C-alpha cells in the first residue's frame, strides 16, 4: 500500500521514517509486555494468601498500567506522523477495550486487597478456635451437685460443646458461599446453636456443685467471646471481597483481557508488515 505523504523525496525523510517505524514497532511490543505484566500482577493480587502480597501485586499492576498509558500516548502521535491509518485504528480499538478493562480491574483490585474472606478464615481458625476450646475446657470439669444428676450434667455439657462446634463447622461454608440467602440460612442455624448452648448453661447452673459455678462463669465468658468473634467472621464473610474479585476476574475480566491482547497482537502484526521500497512505503 502506498502512502503519498511519506514518499521518498529525500534520504533524510526516508531515514526519519524508518527510525519512526522502528520506534513504533518497539512501542507496540512494549505495550503488549506491559499489558501482560499488568494482567498477571492483578491476577496474583486476587490469588495472594496474605494482605501484604495482595497489596504488592496490586501496586505492581498499577505501575504496569501506567507504562501502558505512557506507551499509548507516545505511539499514537507516531502513527499519525507516519500516516499509518489502519494501525491507528487498531490502537484505538485497543484503547477502547482497555478503558473497559481498566475500570473493571480497578474494582477487582480494590476488592482483592481487602481480603475479607481470607481474614474471616484466619479468625475462624485462630481466635475463634481458641475461644471454642476455652468454652470446652471450662465445661468439661463441671461436677454435678448430686449423683443422680451426673448423666444429665454430662449430656448438657456435651450438648453445649456440640452446639459451639456446630457454629464452627458452619463458618467455613459461610466464608466460601457467594450467595446472601445461603449465608442467611447458615446464620440462622448458628443462632439456633447459640441458643442451645446458652440454654444448656442455664440448666447447668442449678445442677452443678457450687465449686463448679466458676467454671460456668468462665464458659459463659468464653461463649460470649466466641460469638463476638463469630459476628466479626460473618461480617467479613458477608463482604465477600475475595470471592467477588475472583468471580469478576474469571467471568468478566477474562474476555476483556483476551480482546485487548488480540488488538495488540494485530497491531504488532500490522507494523511488522510495514517496510520501505524505493519510491514508496508498504
């Protein structure tokens, strides 16, 4: 294809045009590298298993996206000077697609660095586990006030401990589930189990020896602490930032990434076919 505006009217014009063509090819290659780097860093931010790593990868993604914007701003006027209209169109196609990608990516990264599901999981496996164990330990030493109540006390203690363990078991699916109605059903079961545990403690008050009542007080305190932690866990889980960021990455961001990548490869291919033959550009 001939481009009249870049006719070889002088050696200097040809050399300048060849230099600008080389620059355009270099910029288009770097643009693809930086876009790939940005997408990869964003994915690693979503999958990171620590807050620090997630923030670091998000920062890396933003730096790469700044490089993308810089390359675009440098390449656009270069293509205009060369009057490479098809390549200009391909660059515009990329920037239009990239604008959608960037808007979604910002939302994903904001969610990813919050890590609410990860924080809920750590709280469940850490402080909540410790509080549940403290509840169990306090109750296991409770002694009945009368021999006839021994098995009833044992049954109530076992039931109370089982109720707290049931809440622990329900925390994991709550953290993983993206559906609000499903989480509400799990919370209802948690509330029922809490009521059973507190009912058992109330019944034990009249059945244990006076010396064992301090254990019931300790158990009540541990249960209060456990339920306070459970409220924090379900609150973090409800925000679902890890689940949402992963879902957005897999379902909505992936096709945008593919489209942007295709535009950049097409641009590279078009520039690779450009060359100078005596008298004209092709």
